[in-house]
C-alpha cells in the first residue's frame, strides 16, 4: 500500500538556520500519528512543507504517493490541514466560508450535504450563519477543523489543535477525529499535550533541533522507560546520595526515576538515615512525558 | 455554477469570493469612490467651467472621463492589493494556498475581480453623471477596451504591491507615493499640452496618461495621442506588470517560503 505520507531526506534551511536536518519518515494509511517536540524542533516546518506552504531546500515529500511539488494538485486534494493559528476570513459566515473552501477544491453544490454534516458534527450548526469574526476562540477552532475537512481528504494534519481549547471541546474534537480515523482517514497531529499523544496515537515521532530523535510505536516508547516514578514529599531536602535518581523537583517535592520497585526500600532507608520525614509518597507508572524528557532534555 | 467546468471551479470560486468581498462593503468600495469623483467634478467644474476649453470640448465634459478613469484605476488597484495584504496580515491567505489552485489561476481570479471592481465603480460614476450632464460616447468599444485594460494593469500592479508589502503602512506608501502621483499627473484635470515642454515629456513616461487619453478619445474622438498608440502602450504595460506578478507568484515570493 502507498504510504499516506513519505518524507525522504528533507532539509530546510533559512539562511544559516537549519530548521530541518535530513528528515526521513513514512506514515502508513490509517495511522494515528503524533509528532512531538519542543518549540523550534521543526514540527510546523515539516507540516508546512507537506502542505506546500514552504518549499524544501532538498529532499522529497509526497502525500498518498503524490509529490507535493510536481503533483501539487493531487497532493493537496489528498491533504487537509488544520493550521495552528486561529486564522479566519472576516468577510464571511461559517457556512459561506466552508462552501468557498470546498469550491477551491473544485467541489460544487453536490458537496453541500457533506458541509452540513461537518457543521453538525462539530457543533457549529447554530453558528452556521454567524460571521467568523464573531465566533469565540473555541468556535473558530472548530471552524478551522471543518475547513480542513470540506474536501474529504484521506490525510488530515492537525497542528497543535488543542492549544487553548477547553476540556469539553477537546474531548468532543477528539471523539470526532477518532471517528474519522476509524473511517480510514490517516491522522497526523502535533501536540504539546503528551497525554493526548499517549492515549490517541499508535505511533510517535519525537523531534529535536530539526531531527527525528525517536520514532516508534507508543507502546515501545513507553517500554524504553522500564520502571516507575516515585513522588516524594519530604520534611527536608533530598539526601545527596539520592540525587542521581532525581527526575525533577519542585520545592520539597521530588520525582525519582526507579528501574525496579525494589528500589523503593533502599530509597526509604536512606531518607530515614538522614532523619528526614516522608510527608507524602506515590508510585507512578512512567508515561510518554518521561520518554520525552529523557530524549529531549526538557518537558 | 454548472456552466463552469470542474477544472475551473477552483479559480471561479476564488473570483466569486473576491467579488463578494468588495460587494459586502460596497458602501466603502463603490459608493465612496463615486461620491469622491462627484465632489471633484462639482468643485473643479464650478471653478473652471467657461474659463478653460480643451480640444474644443468644454471643461466639465473634458473632466468627466478623466475622473471616471482615475477612480477605475485606483479601485482596481485597491481591490487586489487590499485583499492580498489583508489576508496576508490576517493569515487567512493560507486557505487559498492549501488548495490545488495554481499560481496562474490565482492571478486570473484576483485580476478578474479587480477588473470587475473597476468596471462597477466606473459605471457607477458614469450613470450618476449622465443624470446631470450630456456626455457623448463616440467609440464605446474603445471606452470599454481602455476600462478593461486599465483596470487589468492596475489590478496586476495591486497583486505585485500586495505580495511585496508586509504591513499596511507599506501599502499606504505604495498608494500615496506611486498610485496617487501617477493618477494626478496623468492629465485627468488638464491636457498635457498646457504643460511646459519638460513636464510634457515626463507625462509621456506615465502609463496612466495613455489610459486616460485613450479613454477620453472614446468619448469625444479627440486626444493628445493617437488612440492606437495609447492602446498599444497600455497593453504592453499590462503584459509587463502581469509578467512580473506571475513571476512573483510562481516563485512563491513572500507567499511560499
């Protein structure tokens, strides 16, 4: 099967700045894929390259087998992009804007039923005749998602779709996107919310400074952090001997990384020897954030 | 919509969107320029009528085609340039850039909308003026040809300016330091034969002069230059600016980094 996305040896330079330093990545059809990384890692650059909004310095990108430069018409038909910024056209209402967007893809009145369905599914029905300017931030976000779907693209890219979105909308949005994934759409998202990637995505690429530093199934990445996290609230500072285990600290709360549960015993005895009282304690499963912190060096 | 082939639906939609964009604010984009032109006409004709005759035509009649064309040109420019700069600054240009619409289709849609705005404003002024003043049109086809070519030239120029400008004040500078001087110094208010020789020569370098002179010929059958020469110069200017605009669009200048 043709991969939904194929990225080969892609580099992007802005003058001396190397935004992407040789990216290779294939995303299969039907995947729910997450692109993680701190700000400036190159996630948005990669998405903009896929969308044809910028051009690579070298390398090739294709969407559903169509080269994004030489076969840009087919590639763009196959791709729906939800941009990160809350951009909108202030002249039109939601329905007009969606119909125009469908029209740009060569779709006419025969597509109106689908437009109405998206409006319904995203909870925009009572705002269909409201000017885009007058929508709240959350509603604008829904409209952006709707706009990316008007031409029924097999591949959908969401760039930080939940930034600044309240919990209720976030859940509704994910339900809808999960449904699209079940119906066969390939979903690619970038997010800062690692728990979202962990619960939704089957595969994850982690980026840092223009490179992919980890690419694996979510389950495998989680396996890379064996052990558990021990959260401790202490009456005094953590003994120096335990510092090597420290993952992060906040006041007198410490998160220690353990490779096995048996370590708890040793940790506690050292604390006791230092005459420090344990005020609170919790043993937590490692999550994607830990993998992320280990690889990227910052949450 | 059914008359439009599936391949042409994309650019056709963009054209319709651009039309609707200015029509939604027609008070500002059509009524205001009509009003401004009528005020010019009222003031200048009141002051100068009876004192000045140009090519044997009384001053008020002479002035009208110039004013119509000046408004046509300024509005054609404003249409494409303001749409582009606005959607660039707002960020919503991305919705068009994400679609399969080619750079040539993009150009044609913006150009056609600019021409439409020019025609609507020009027609608006003409229809109001003829309520009060008897204005012949000797060569209607020439009038139409200069209107379309003139607004096409300025529409294409507006695309260039809209792509180049990053901020509204850069666009205002374009409008105030290029478009306004070119239109005011083009013979809208006078025949260039009334200028000193040096300024006559300078006027010959201004493409707006040929548009207005040829347009005026369509009404009265008299002009400073031969209409064929004017038409050729305007057409050549259009092709030059259109080539520049297309070249910029194709290279993705400031649109696709």
